[in-house]
C-alpha cells in the first residue's frame, strides 16, 4: 500500500521538475549566432605588428600595446614573412591571457605572387580551402582565434571567390570548427544588392574599409562614414555584422590620413558599425598622436556592452 502511494508521488515530483526546467531552459545559440557574438563590439588594430631584430613578431610587446589601448581584438596579417604563421601560433596563447580575440588575415591572389611581388602567404600559399581548414583546426586549439579574413576579397570575386567556391571553402572549415567566423575585406562600390544576395548568406560579416567611395575615393573626408555604413546595413541587413576599417596608415594611392580624420571616423563607426578596426596598428612613439586617439576612444567604449 505504501509503495503504491510513494511511487505516484515521486513520479509527480519528477514531472513537475521537468516542466519547471523546460520553462526556464533557453535554446543554445546556433553556430552562426556564436560566430556573430565573437564579432560584436570589436575594438581592434590590424597588421603591422612590432618586430624584433630578427624580424620575428614581438608578441609580448604587441600584447602590451593592445592592453594599453584596451583593444579586445587584433587582426594578425600573414604575408610579410615566411614565419608569420609560426608567429601567429606563438601570439595566440599570449593574447588569450589578456582576453584578446584574434583574427587571422591573408592576402588574395591580386596581392600575392605571381601577380604581385614575389611573396606568398605561407605556408599554404594560394590554397584558400586549405587555409580555411587549417585556421579551423588552429581555432580548436586556441579558441581566442575567432575569425579569419581575406584582404581585398571583392577585387577577386570572379576568380577565385565565386559563391560556389566560397561555399565549398567555408563548408570545409565549418565541418571542422563551426565557431570560426569568416569576415572578408569588402569595398563600398562592390557591395551591391547582387553581392548581398550571393554572398551575405555565406559570410559572417564584412570588414569595410571606409574611403569616401560613394562620392569619390579619398582619405581626407570622414564625413560620409556613417552614411555609407547605413547604406551597407540597408543592403546587407541590419543584423549583418559590419566592422568598420579605418586607415591610420597611409594608402599607396590615396595618401595619408590626419589624426582628426581617424578620430571622426572612429566616432561615426562607433555609432553605426558592429565594431571598429584600425589599419594599421600604430606605434605608441612614432605614431603617438594617432595611438593616443585610438586609446582614448577604445578606453571610452571598453565598458559598454556590445549592443550599446
């Protein structure tokens, strides 16, 4: 008799707990959402890492400068030296100790030998499907490697970066590590409704270098930064991540920017973009004024939530 009474009571308790639990559980974010989360609120510098006398990246100094800036992300360029891949691997755990997220950036065929110069991105050269897979493997070992990028992506859409090629490339990477984001460099004139239809479903975001291209390319006038960002959001979707890339280092054709330009573009980007990246990483002594502006803005934004 007692057993008959206790068992139904236990069953009722278990059922009640299950119902309560189901009411409070939240669905786990999917892989695409996790990739987007890793981009939100990006405060980054890009390329031009400090180097030691032997031309290897000075990872300790780079981390210290990023900490001083309150940057939460650094985009590590792989192109300048054959040792860049090895230096990325050495940099990742040092960055992790300071909570710094890392992107890995490689060059497209238009910026590599044999089309330009004699240098290839090593060790996988122009095998972009291999790069995608190797970055995915590396990110499993170092989860602070949150994204990878290809420079001048939109200059190479006909060959090799067709939608079919990009889909196959990313399918290979995401089969290994679905958390690693792909955020290529894309220029304003090429981000059309056709581009959005073909590529936005494949990408996790875009890195957008502002160059005033809607009214004539230059690096003198930052006044269209916010306007161009809003146009890109309208084309790509309001929730599609766009990281603003600002030239602090001179462009080969368009020349140099002023400290005031960098400051104004940063402020505009902070209002609209999902993050701000500075090209290139600035030296605290030789680029002291721009370094100070980046530091002031990153410090001001550091305590904000990514949605602010």
